[in-house]
């Protein structure tokens, strides 16, 4: 039996229409799924932005409190735990950190070398990095022991360096030849450096690593002494900390009986306030350095959480 041509054409047209319909439904489905995914991503982005903004607001509040001249360590106003977010401010003195400018210009660069060794750098790397820092700061083109002057930087494809003047920012320190190796070992090296003090290292404020590097003491001994300074509450940088009365006393506690070198002190006065605001998993950190109640440097560190969940 023969099928009429008109019937066959109608079947073909209905089949084609069905294929087109399925194709359009598939395209619409992909568009809808894409729009939903975009909406989810956009919602997460907005949530992250709001969380970070609120965390930063809390950090600003803590920073304002901590920088007030009447506020001292241990004050209850320095910490708040709330349903809408938390903040905490810590008050230290910047003299507890090493100032590479002052150490190099004061011919005390061995402190830097000791610190790099304590952080796990090999001896040759530590000497080279110390020399490169010296060459960056001094005004001449003479290469220090295993240091780095213009020729070495040109070989790295970085012309115009070193600047042959004291460091003015942490970013400049990062540009020194050999700093990439240190950053692999200690990504937090900035927490041990300052550019805002006269250069003397306050042993009442120094971390165990800085204390050991500044004095030549062994790290385990410096750690024990540092812990003994914590006072009754067992926490450093609170109002019940025990303090050295003099540099010779501090050295004796560390087992060192040589005359005190000129780069040590026990009475720093450069106030450092580190304020952290937290809202859930969002956090913001602000830092303010003050000299005689005047702000001389401000920094910020914001670490947004992953939003891929």
C-alpha cells in the first residue's frame, strides 16, 4: 500500500517540530541552570563583601580603642565577643622587632644573619641575604660579602636596583635578592620587622627568635625566658607581664655575661596596635604604629574565605 505524499510530508514536519522543541527545551534548561549558578555565585560574593565590610568595621573600632593613650594592656575594652561579631586589639611596642636600616647603619647586621639562620636558612643563603640588605642600604656600589649590587640585579632582569638608601616599605624589603627564599621559610617575616623605630631592640617586647638573634643566646633558652615573662596568666603582652629592669639583667637571664651591645634596650616607646575584627569566617586585621601619640604607619591585611562551598 502506498502512503500518500501529503501524509508523509506531515509526519516529517511533525518530527522536525518535535526535534526543534526538544532542542529549545535543552537550550532553555542550560540558560536556567546558568542563571541559577550565576545567582548563587553573586549571592556568595555579596555575602563575602558584607562579611568583610562588617569585620573591617569591627577592626576599626578595636583599633580606635587600642590607640587611645589611656588604654593599657589588659583593659577589658580591648576585646569583645558578640553575636554579630568579635574584635580584639593587642598592644605591643615596635621596638620588639628588628629594624634592618638601623642594624645595617649601626654595623650590627649580624643580628639579621642570626635571625635568618634561626628561621632555617642555610648559612650561605643567610650570609648572602644579609649582604644584599647591606648593599641595598649603603650608598656605594661596592659589593658586600656575597651581597648584591646593580650587576646582580641586572642578571635577574631587575634593573635600577638596589636603591642604595634605607628601606622605606616592606615592599622594598621584598625586592632584595634572596628574599624569595626567606618568604618560603617564613611567609610571616613582616611580623618580626619594623621600619619605624630608632633601631634599638627592646628585650621586654621581643619574640624568642628576635631575642636570641639580638643577643646571641640559644633559642631554647630565649624561649624559656620569654615564657617566664608572661606573668600569672601565662599570656604575653598583658598587664601582668614580668619586665626586665635593665639590659644586663636581661642578658644574665639569657646566660650572657658580656658587656651589652648598643642595639639593646628595655624601654621602647613606639606603640603598635594590632586589631582583628571577625564575623563568622570573615576576618580583617588592621595595624597602627604610633610615636608620641602620633600615627606614623598604618597597615591592613584582609583574608577573605573561600566561597567555593
